């Protein structure tokens, strides 16, 4: 759960930062990029947490 929330927060922050670094894309596009990155990183964090939870004995 922590990896999922952390990935979503990092994605949103990266999207907002990209809108500040590249002002030509606008805040709306930056937030949209942040949502997409947040969803991708949240899913990756979810998969990572499941893999760690499974342990080495099942591999």
C-alpha cells in the first residue's frame, strides 16, 4: 500500500514540476501528465509490493 501511494504522489509531483519547468505546456497538461505518471507508478508500486510480499521461497 505504501509503495502504491508513494508512486502516485511522486507522479503527481513530477507532473506539476514539469508544468513549472516547461511553462509552455500549461498547468492542465502538467497535471494530466502527473495523473498518468501517478497511475503508472502506483501500479508499478503495487506490483513491487506484491512481489516483495511473496518472498523468495516461492521463486
